[in-house]
């Protein structure tokens, strides 16, 4: 196979592990891969519109680009085609570019979280789950939860209006009233009566230490997931394990979204464990 040219469009990309995973996997598959960061916070890309950057990727012969914050929704009207799942959710993180320059959007955040959930918590009870955080990857996490066994999902956010807005989007996408938005203040009461909880906020990152809720509401009957992967063991997961909870760390979603994107970009079947090894080595 010929060499592969990929990119990542977004803000503040210095710490992204996605480029290394794609480049290492492409090389291992005999398809040398170059993965460029197109960071709109840098001097070179600053002030350039998303459409300009996407058009440049197409004209430069890119095989595809990943799209991250803050462009996952803004990119939709710029694409020739969008997968049904990404259209329902209203967010794209993976754009495949055909040799003819046709752009097709997908959302591998959804499939990535779902695969991580199946892999890391295969026997978790999913009747009622609380998701803390309605921004960032919250839409993909919520969609994954509701389409993979959760009967009732409560999305908690410090802005209850934003939480309910996301709930409405997911309910429309799945065709049933499965999600409700709630105020994150006092979310511990909702968590106490749920089977599990997922942190979809930045809390726990190195720049945002701490937890998004009072962990004293957790018991050994709960399972706990986190989308944060730097550090891998967040304060939340450490506290949850100390209380006997099953846990799901953020590396699984981060790895599987890249695995699914690599498959879409190249048509090759990626080696999950090899990509995981690359991710963890960084």
C-alpha cells in the first residue's frame, strides 16, 4: 500500500497521542504514515477558517483527518456525506477523504467508548447510569451508553439547561425517552441509586485535579468510568477502587477511537494490542 497522509484539526494538540498511534500502526502494516497536527492555536493556523483547513487537506492529498475540539459540530455542513450515526448525534471526529476528494464524516468517539465499555466492563449492570458532564465528549459517551444497554441515563451538569439539551438530542437520536438532564449540584443522590457513573468532565486531568462529585456516595455495587486518560489513574478511579468498584479508565476510549479511525482511513484491519502498546508507551 502507498504511504498514508493524515491530520488532526483542533486547538491545543501538543499532548495528543493519536498521531503516534496511527504512524506506528501504518508502519507496522507496511503503509508508511505521516500524521500532521493542524493546531489552530499555533501561529501558522491561527485565524484560518475550518473550511480553509479542510479544503487544504483535500487539495494536499490527505487520506483523512480527525477533528477535535472545538470543531466536531462545525465540520458537519462542510462535508459531502455524513454517516447516519454521526448525523443523529450532530458531531464528527473522523473525516475520510476519497482519492477523488469526497469527504465523509464519522464519529469514532461513539464506537470507541462503546468498544471500551464492552471490553472493560462486560458484565456491568446498565439499568440506571449517571453521566457527569454534558460538554466535550459527553454527547458521544451518552449515545454509546444508551445504545449499549442503559435503560435510564441521567446527565448531570452545572448548567441543567445544557444537560437537558443533550438529553433531548440523544432521545431524538435513539427514538425513545431514555435520557434526562439534571443539576450536577446534589448529583450524589442520583449516583447512590444508580448502577454506575461516568465522569465526562475534565476533572481528574493534571490541570484539573480532584473529582466532579463527592465519592463518598460510591459503594462496591457501583461501577465507575472516566474519560480522562492523563493520568490513567485519576483521583476518581483510585477512590472508586478503594471502595470496591469495578472501573473503566479513559485509555480504552482513546485507543479504540483511534483504532476505528485507522480502519476507516486505510481499509486495513488494525492490531488493537499493538496500538494500545504504542499509546501506553508515550
